[in-house]
């Protein structure tokens, strides 16, 4: 599932894209793109989507002055990139869950290494084809370096686009490159190709030797710098996901743990202050949501699906208990449920005419050597399941507000 988002950094609007699994999210990650690229570059897109398939939601965004984000690129620098990353992490923390994984490609890799320690929630950092120091990108416009130093600014062509590079950008790169990065309590994964012609694999060696364990290095073999081959990007994503399993806490975030219910209770709280909800019991955590068609994110069952699940689960459990008690050979029991609202002018089940009927259809399937008489008995027993009795009783729901 893809959702366009916006957040601010240094007073400017940044454009982002949050890609999430259709089911529950194991963890959140932020992806930092390469120098003068954008969130939609093939490597960022492919790696993000492959990670989503592994259950990791990924926020990728355009740095200030690039893509669909506001600002003038000529006024940005490496420091502003770090500010943008902090703003992205803060957005996830406020609206979803704090990111535990930072992924950076090329100069974006140098950025996530530099910013990781300032984002407390981050447990793991991944650099892909990244330079050890930010100043490495200067070689991209080295022919114009003297003009920049003399005139304070120069037009340079990078790829197929022309950019204005100011002297402050060069100075900022040099200043940041003097800072040593040390990932305190965070794990590092370095991914690099030995045939990368843009950033030498020697840079990966420098990164790897600069930090203490836990750290890992994986060669991307024949991949180019931009991971333009789809298979290379998917391989990188598979490695990242597998490696991250060891370091990321997938159970739930601290805020959710703090609201775990006492035994016998269920606590439902907002996750995104829209329709996505955290549902927790004394030992379980899951999501409730509405479909995207009505403004939700479809990250979990909607309220009526929860109701049907409760009745269906109770029905199947009750029938299994009965089969065990009576020693009836039943291979499998399942129930398919649906809910409908209909007006009936002639309704045998209604006390009044022209009233609305809430109808739940429950189709029970029993696989096994069961006679027709036993099947009818199973149908009668199904009506005795506790949830079914609750729905048919004089149910009173008492609500209070604090």
C-alpha cells in the first residue's frame, strides 16, 4: 500500500511516499536517496517495495530542493540533508511508529551514518554503495571547483540535469567530513559492489573498519552503483530484511507495550489518529482499520470483520470441543461468515414490520466421516457457542468517558 505524505524540515514542505504491507507492519524504515537523485529512483523504489513484502514499511522522500519537495537545491547542503532525515524520523514517530532502520544509498548512505546516533529509536543502519566521507561527492564537479571557490557559485551538470553548487555546499561537505561517526549501540550493514565505478569499494572498507561490532559486509557482486538491475535491488532488500531480523524489535513499540491490557480486558487505541487502531489484550497485539475506500489504510480487519471473526472462532472452537468429547472423527472444521443489513417488509424474525434486520450468515463446513444426523447435531451445538449466546441475549453495553 502506497501513501503520499508531507512533512516539514526547516520550515519547508518535503514530499514523501510511505509504502506499507497490506497486513501488519513489523517495523518502520527511512530510506535516503543518492546525491541529486530523488525518492523515485529505481534503486529506492525497488528496495522499498521488496522490504514491504518482508513486512517492513519504508518512508522514502525527496530531500529539500529535489523532486517534489520545496526549497532551492543551491541553498541546501549535507547538514540540511541530516535535518531532513531527522524530520522524516520525527514524522513516523508522531504518526506511526518510530523508525528502527535507516537505509542510505550513495551520499544518502553517508547521511544515515552521520545522523543515526541522533535518532534514538534506530537499531540498525544500512549503507549501500556509500562513501566513507561526505566530501567524496566533490569529484562529481571537480572541474568546476575553482570557479565555485572564486565566484561563490557555479552551474554544474550532474547526470542529465544542471545544478547550482555554492561554496557553502563545499565548505559544509568538508566540515562534516571531519566528524567521525561511531554507531553507539546500533548495528551496521555495508552493501557495496566491487565493480562500482562511482564510489570505489575501498570506501566500503573504510566505513566497515570505522565502527565496532555488530557489523556485517555483503558484496553486491556485479551490481552497478545505481543498482539499475532489478535482481540486484531485490537481492539487496532480501539481505537487509534477513539481517535486520536479528537487531530490530518486531514485537511492538514501547507506547503500545505501556497500554497492554490486564487479563480479561482489551485496550483499543489510535495508531495514526485516523482509522488505524492498536488492539491489545494481556498477551496479544493486532491492528484494526477501515478499507482505503473510506479513508483507512486497510492495515487490519474492520470492526465488523472483528465481530464476525469472534463469532466464527467461537463457533469452530465449540464444535471441535464437542467432536473431541463425543469422539467423532472430524478432520477439519471451518466457518465462513458475512454480515448484511436489509429492510424486510415481511420478516418472520421481526417483531415489527418495516424494520432493519442485522443478518449474519454463518456457513459451517465439517470434513470427516460424519452422518447427516451428526451434522444436524453439530448445527445445534453451534448455537450454543458463548459468543453466539451473547449476541442473542439481552445485551447491555455500558460506556463511560474520561
